[in-house]
C-alpha cells in the first residue's frame, strides 16, 4: 500500500458503531452534545410559545367577561332610563304627590315672568 491510500482509507470500526449505538454514547456524545445550543434554544422557544398561548387565552376570557358585563350594564342603563322617564311624567308626579300626602298643588295658570326696571 502506498501512503496516499492509507490516508484516504477510513479507519475500521470493528463493531464500534453497533456498540456505541446500543450503549447510547453515540446519541449522547455525537448528536446531543454537538447540538446542545440548538436544543436549548428550541426548548426556550417552546416554553415561550406555551406561555404566550396561556396569556392569550387568559386575555380572551377577560375580554369575554368584560363584554358580557358591558352588555348587562347597557341593559340596566336602558331600564333605569325608562323608569326615570315614566316617573318624571306629569301625571305620575301628581299621583306620587297625592300618594305621599304632600301639600303641593298643580298650577292652574301658566307661569309668568316678572320684569323689573333698573334705573
């Protein structure tokens, strides 16, 4: 053999491949240790993705709760406004005054303005 053919030849494994594969040293040393940085980066990105998803779901639940609350408050406001409109009608005010026994009377003449000359 020449020196070039010895250099180009791959070393004989003699069963080392199968032994390393079965013992797990091939996976731990050759694959995991060489790519440890990438594995840690992927783990970090996965944790950030999971955390972001939980955060988005919590915000969605909060938005839904607030929308429901706004809807309920709008309905309550509309109901209160209708009650106020009903109570402030002249006939209803007259009825309530008589019911409470207050000494108030309804005006029979329209109100008028007093004019005073300033000299």
